[in-house]
C-alpha cells in the first residue's frame, strides 16, 4: 500500500466521479493528494473520506477555465508540500452542450475546447517548472476519452478536444522525457459513477455492454488503478502512451455485437 509513498499528487476535477476514484486510490497508496474543483463542500467531503481511511489530502479551489486559478493551485501546492510529483488532468466540463457539426455554434465549440483542451494544456504548462526542479522528475496523466477513437453521431467538439489531448500527451512526453518527466493518457470507456448511475439510461448501458468484451461496464476505480501504476516508479519506462480502459470496447470490429445476436461468426 506504499506504491506512491512520499509523492505529492494533484488530481483535478476530483470532487466527483472518476476523479474521486483516482484520488482515493492515490491516498491509499501513500500519496499526499490535492483534491481540487469548484465545489468546496464536495471537495471537503472527499478529503474527510480520505482522512478517515488513514490517508492524507487537502482541498484547493480550482476552475479549469481560469488561468489564475490554475497558477495558484500549482504555486500553493508547491509551497505547502515543497514539490509536485504527479498531475492528473481529469477536470473537464462534460456537461457542456455539444452536438453535430451543423448544430454547433462557435461559442459552444470554444467553451468545450476551453474546458477540455485549453485547461489541460495550461495546467500541464504550469506544473512543468515544478517537476523540472525534482530530482526524479514527475508523471503527468491526462484523462482522455474513447470519443477520440472514431467518428460518432454527436459530441463533435468534445471528441475533437479529447483528440487534441491525445496529441498533447505525446508532445509533452517527447519534449520533457529527457528531464525524467513522463506523460501518458488514459482513455476511459463507459464509466458508471455514483453520481451518474441514475442518469445513464438502461438502453445506453445495453448498447455498451453488448460491445464490451468483459461482462460489466466500468467504475472509477478501473481508471484509478491504471493511474496509480502510471504515477508510480513502476512505470518509469512508460511514457507517450495512450491507453484504453474500456473493457475491450475498441479492440474489435464494430459488427461483433450484431453477429453475436445472429449466433454467427461472419456473414
């Protein structure tokens, strides 16, 4: 339970969902975790949960769309703990309205990119100087999306922003790898969280589970376990990678679920 012992980790967007799953596993492995987001009450509740379980955590306000907020988060973390070892770029406003190309306005497009790509870029930019001071560098983990794997019927801006996160991951890994700063991207599949469980229609769950290769959809801890590995020294030779945690959803041709219904291997 000490895989992250002594490490200081910022997990953005850790007041709900996947962020909580990552943060609680980090704390269980010995990291000092900074819980951050806009909702202080929810953030403090996560801190209390971690502390109750014997971990160390603190809350810091952060608005992923506000550059001053991101700068302050990094500066305050370094001042309080003396360093920053790990950054998980998880924050993104997935609730922003999105749709088809002809339905999107420039304002809608810009809002999604500001939250989901610009925020990830600027948080990475701000944390780099602190990691460059570390003898052992650091690990940056971007949370992407399977939306960036291929075309779909909607969520055009979101998918394009997350595709940008894929490339930002590889550029960051290349440019700072010789300073022992690693950067990887984790792309979740369908993750059902305590917050969205009631809002995910059964029909949508059925569509996904018919195409997922394992007999269930995902939970936040599925993402958290891979993030623990990527944050730890165990992955010191792993960088520039884009990893799917999707139950095998993107590992097969798109007709598999339908052929299963036909009890056939091919046409």
